[in-house]
C-alpha cells in the first residue's frame, strides 16, 4: 500500500484506536511523554509521512504532535 493511500485511509478515520489502547513512546524530550510509564499522555497523535523517504521502515513517518519540553 502506498504512503499516500495509507495517509488517506488514516485521514478519513478507517484506522481507529479501540478504547483503552495506549500510545507507547520513549521520546523523553517530548513534553507529552510520561517517561515513568513509557507512554504518551495524549489521547491521540498525528502521524505524518517524511517526504522523499521510501525505506519501507518506521523512519518514513514521524509524530507531528511532538513538542520539545523546555527545562
């Protein structure tokens, strides 16, 4: 499935999280990360493609909800 088709399906809500699911996250520099539990505190996140990256690996996408935590 192409990145564009995946994005369109995601955009129109065909992939929805079931109730009681979690967003696992280990990016401790994000202000939404709960490092003690290793998860994101947001109810949902926006995942976006990285342009011109066609590795067919997780590095093709990124969390667009990321915000840097300032100490």
